[in-house]
C-alpha cells in the first residue's frame, strides 16, 4: 500500500493528574496513515491540507471512484495535481480544479500532449504492486512513470508544488489545466500568461457536483527554480484540446477568432467553447549538463473572488516558495490539533494507534474554511463550505469536535446560525440553496449545493455543551435559537434543498406517504419522520437551557412523533418473534407497507434506498429493520414498544448477526452500543469491538464505505475510545477504551478529562472476549467538568469470569436516561 512518511518523533514525561504519569505523544502526525480508505469506495482525500483548509492539493486519477481525486489502485493513471477536493463523498467528483501536470519528454513545444486523456501517466510501482506514493498530514508525494517526482504541501488558500524533472529533460514544462475539474464541467474559461515570468492567471465557471447551480473559481500560478534562478521562461503558450500554440499569451471565452503572427507562421485560435483549455510553460534547466535534475516550484493561489485575490493570498501565505518550511508549519498545526487527544500506547499494537489517529485526522479535513471567499457574502465573519454530510456528521463528528476543538466548532456553529437567518431573509432573492441541510452547505453556499434536512443537532450539540461560553466564542444564543426555530417552523420554497417539510410535519405529526408538497420530492417519509423527531428533541434541549418552557414542552412533544410511524403488527418475514416496525403511513392514518428487509442484504428484491424521485418506499440509506432501532432521544420507550429488555436484546442480536446492521450508513451506527439501554453494557463492549475488528483497518481498503466527510472516522475514534455520544446532550455511553489511558484536552476550558483503565491487558484481535469489560458502569460525562479523572475497572481474571463479564449489569439507577426521564 502507499506509504505514510514519518518525521522525527519525540516524547516527554508530564503529569496528567493524581493518577500518575505517562509519555505525551508530541508527533501524533507520525501515526496518521492518510491512505486508509482511498480505494474500495472510501473516497478519502490523501493529499496535503491544513485542518479545515480551503486548499486540498492532491493527485487526480482516471479511476471511476475518483470522488476525492485519488485512487490507491496502481492500475489507474494520474491525470493531474489539482488544488481543491472534498473527501469521503459519493455522487460525482467534486472540485478537483486547476490541475498542474509536468511534461518531461516533449520533443518540441508543439508536440506536447496536453489533453487530459493523452497526457495521463501511470505511477511507478513498488515491489508489492502498490504505487510509489507517500503521504502524511500536510504532505503528499509520488513518482510518475515519466521520471518526474511530484511533492505537494499547502497553506490555507495556497498550494505549493515541487516538481523534480529527470536530467534528460532539457526543457522541463508544466501545464496549467484551467478547465478539467472532476466533473469536466467548465465553461467561460479565461487564461492569461506573463510572457517573462510565466505567471498564469485565469478561471472558469464550474458545475456543482450535488444539486443544481454553478460557481466561478480563479487561480494564480507562479513559478520559481529550486536552487537556481529562472530570469525568464523559455517558452509559453495557450493550448486548446491537444494543440499547444507557442507565444499565445491569453484566451478569453466569447471573443472573436484570433489570427496572430509568430515567427513565420500565422496561427488561428478559436476562443469559443473548447473542452480543454490551459497554459503550457517551458523552463530552462538547472544546469547545462545532462547529469543534473531540475526542480521547479509552482505556487498556486485559489480564490472564488478573483485571480487578483488568488495572487494576493499566495503572496501573503507562501511569500518565499519555501517548501520545507511550509510543510513543517502544516505538520505543526496538525500536531497541535491531534495532540489534544492523548493515548497511552503501552500494550497497544501499532495498528490500533495508527487507526485511532488516522481516524481523528480525517474528521478535520472538511468542512472547509472559505472565510473571505464567498462572492455572495461580503463579510469577515467565518464562512465554511463543503457541508455535504450533516445528516452523517451530526451523529459522531461534531460531538467529537466538542471534546477537543470547540473553537473551530464555534466558528462553524456561529456561521450556520447566521446563515440560517440570512437564508430566511434572502431566500427568494438569493435563489440558491438553504441551511442546516442533509448533504448540504447553506443558502450562502457557493461551490457545492447538496440536498437536504437535519442540521439542528449540530447547533444544539454546541449550545448544550458550551452555552456558558457561547458569547466569548462569538456565537449568538439569540441567532442560534432563532435559526433552530426557523428550521422547525418555516417551510422553505425549496425544502428539498434546505430545511424541512414542516407544514406537513406540523399538520400530521409524521410525513405521510401520499402528501405532495411544492418544493420537494415525496420520498424518505419514514426516515424523515424519525430524523425530524430527533431534530425537535435537539431544539427542546436548547429550549430547556434558555428557560423557554413552552417551547421545551412543544418540541419535546414533537420529539415523540416517531411513535406515529410505529406499526406494532408488522413482523420480520421468517421471524414472527420480531414484531413491530417503523412503517410508512398514509395521511388518513391507514398503514402503507414496506418489507422490513427492504434495502438490506436480506432484501429479496435487492433494492437500494437512495435520494431520488423513484424512492417511494419511505426509507433512505437504511432498512426498516435498521431504522426501527433509531429513537436515540427515547430508547427507553423503544424498548417498551419492542416488548421489553429481553426482546430488545434478542432483536439487537438478530439485527447484527443476520446483517441488518449496516456499518456503511449512519442510521445504524448506534446499534452496537444500544445494549446499554437494556442494562447489558458488556454486550455493547463486545459488539462495538467486533465492529472495529470486522470493518476497520489501516489498509487502503480499511473503511466499510464512503468516509462521509469524516463521519466514519469519528465513529471509529469513539469506538476505540470506548464511548458513544448522544448528540445534543451531555450523555456519552461508556465502555472500555483500547488504551490504558485516554485524555481529551479542551483548550477553551483549559481542562483535560482522562479515562484510566485499571487492569488493562490489551485488545483481542477479533474483538471477542478478553479482559475488556468494565466492572463499574458510568453513563454520563459532563463535558464542562474541570478536568475529571475517571477510573474504569476491568476484572482481574479472564478465563473463569468471561461469561459473567459479558453479562455485567449497570445496576438500578445507572441506565442511560431517555426523553421523559
């Protein structure tokens, strides 16, 4: 597999508290494997970026699974090194704009192959068959089969490329591809070349990969010799398709055809529509001998405002083209962030440590900080984009962020709050998408426009944890609460893209199968009912803190609407003992029917539940069997609905053992931990560890599905930490960590909360058995306690007590609370 490149590792001894001492990991980046999940549908971005950086510079390939550009399969060719990417998404390949490409073998300028199809090349491969690619936080490198070595690093809005050409390349050339984004969607391209320095400026309009709309994007590319001076470029020109034209310095879409003289030839360029347009620059070699390689640096600024702003950002962020310093600074930023979560590595295998920090790393790639880069919002307030997966990330990613990165969380939360208010005031004028969305950004979103509903738990998660510090973190409680109420009470004109179908929700207290409303598709009715109910639970939690008693009662009541799609008479085919199921329902109250096996591996029709107008079964990315377990706000009542604790446990066992638990989709994520609610935390420990063992590893195939903008990463972090969160509350279900000690540092509160395992003896490889079962149950962790130290006690002997350990009970009064407790 591609290699993770480690740099110097240091360790020091510091006191964590009265429990004793432990070695601090000062270079957690050395445990990050950026290539986990880069093939087999994980769609993980392995390139160079800062935490939540706008620029994500990396390799693009011709793989059909190139949603993040890269694919670790060496059979796929590299097509360029572009500046913007997303990570872990499905759908089309988003962004991947402004590819650079080194050309080392052209016999002449005019003979260079510039079209993406013709120029692409394989990577060199190692003896194990994997491509010769390297990566670590803030750095990516590869060796192409053309003999060129490519290295990448980044600041927030600027990428820095380093191309080392073989000595045989007497005129090293670099191509700047203006038009080939991931969707190959560009139109209205503009290119300009400075004939002396080779600076390339330009841009185009591109299509969004989710939903409708388009965005303008601009670039500014400067070049510098590494270790030698380039007084002026050797040659330059514009290419269209596979035809580079020497001496042509600009291209503007829509102008008349141009005839111009160069040497003794007359050239014709048609600036109308062309599928591929860009610049080609040739440079003098570093030496006149054929024994020395040539290294050229390319600094690439990117802006959604203008090329001038792209140049300004690049000049301010990386003024000296210092590749090593930029790379080192990036690593330091990553180490500061990752180092807030410390683990004791004694007795823990390297694979587990790598999986933990790699998963934590992936939770900070998106959303991306585009502050100052939205032409539709002229403000210095924080602006974030690439909120593809709020429906996924609210469950574990933002609760994880609340533990160690509340300042970034506050910036994101404050932006979402303000954006929702602006959306409600500007929606008709803006005619763009909305806020608080499933697979969504906001109505101010500029680059991508996914669909959706369901970001209320993100706002509530922050406020429940940090309401006492909200003002200091520049989050307005009034704006946040108003945004929540707007999402709960105002149905947007296009609720398919923003907000909820709230008029129907308020009228029927569920989403009926046969109600069609202007502004959205009549799909996912059961899934939306369950998600809307949890959204209203989230609002109730904020109402309670703000002493809005009437609102608290109102939204708590609406949070019980899950019961309105519970049909107690539906059974699982072949299992009459599994009785009661979430089901679609007509407006009249009469029940519709969806086979409980639908959209599961057991589905006899092999159906899929995706977001489209043909999905009329009522469910989205999950079967009725999985969604019938999704009432996180009131699992105590769900247990009653399913026949009591023993019946509930048997159903959980069947869901997991027979494949209805779908680890690839977030509605199933809480299922292995749900045994806590039936007073069987030992089974939660067993099932959660089996999940990690079966579905997660540190290979390029190491994710069970799309990383979903880091949601799969945060899920793994919590399981490895022996925890699972209930969003929009202070409640965490606790199990046993994979480490003797784990601590979370909160820089806003300046507190460290530590869990120390007494009697730690390692982790069973298959996740089964072992000395891992906590003897004392804890079900709450108040996040703003001032640096607690909690001891988790494991039994002293394994063999004779194994059965008893799995069957450990929490005892009366210790069960997790529900909506009405």
